[in-house]
């Protein structure tokens, strides 16, 4: 067990925003837990990128909807480094389904989405809290969404899950202070393969072009822009807890 650098767990860090966040924190000299549930090859690429920046990594396959997996990931982290300074709850899922198509979203779909998007972050936080409390400090950043504020997005279940995550962020910020800060970021449209695969390339491009022509800031986000704000919450926002910050180019205003 050794701790030469701060330690961050980033769930769902094999691709997209999770991968960008892992690399961002590695650049800031954090040892990184790279978590994945299915995409091992991509997770190893992220691991290699982080290690190339001079930090240590732990590659951990875990399904955050399973409490035993969450506790195992935290235990492995503590056994390797002895502490956890930051937890980024990024792992998420959805089902692309028109909001008016109620029959297209089953009870099983709803519970599956909630299991990863809401229960998963709760279980991860529950697992890290004793270690952060013992250290007297820690930061949690939950990846919520504009969908949880404006009720737009891939499905009703996804919107509801992200709204629940925002509310949970506030509740736990109140409960876990002063040692632990808990905040959320709420991205809008994020450029990348995950959204493109879910929407289809043609719909993705049309939506991206429309947003970049109509949003107040005339721009959509990249994973790297969101990752920089996550870094800010972890390192610089010492007076901020219970915040859910919209990162959407002004989309919530229209």
C-alpha cells in the first residue's frame, strides 16, 4: 500500500467523458482507477494513456448497479493506494425512446436505467464515504445531465434518473459535509461516438448543426470541456457543495 499521488475513481471510464476525465486527472498527477463493465480493450487504451502521463492505474471491471462490485472496486483501490481523494460517478446508460411512446419503455427498462444511473452512484458513494471520512476530506462529482433539468433527452427514464441524481447530490452534500463535497455537472449535447451510435449518424449531425446554430453560445460541448469542469470541482471549488452546474451552451434558456 502506498500513496504518492492523489487517487481518483472514474466509473465508466473506457470511453467518452469518462475517458476524457481519467486522462485529465492523470495530467494533474492523480493515480486513476479505470472502470469498465464491457469495453476492456478501450479501457486498456485509457489505462495506457494515463500511465504514459507518469501515474499509476488500476483497471477494474465492475458493474456499478451491483453493490458487491462497487465495494470490491473501492477495496482494491484502498489496498493499492490506501486512500480515495475523488470519485467521479460517470457510468450511465439509457434507451433511446420517444417520450410519447410509453409502451416502448418497459418496467424492466426503467429499473435497468435507474440501477446504473441512480443506484450505482449511491452505492459507489456509500462505499467510499468511510475512507473519505477517515481521511477528513474527499470529493464526489456526479455526472447528471441537462435532461434532468429540462426533461429532454433520450428517454423519459433517462430524464427521471438524472433528475433523481441531481436531487441525491444535494441531499448527500448536506449529509456528508464538512469532510466531503458532493457536486454534479449537467452537460447538454456532448459530441462523441456514444451519442452518435444511439441516435444514428444522420440524426446526430442534424441535431448538432441545429444546436450550434441556435444555442446562445452557438456551440456544443466536447468530453474534454466537461472534464475540465469536473477537475475544477475536484481541485478548486473548495466552497462549493450541493451544486448542479449546467454545461449546455445555454440550451436550458431556449
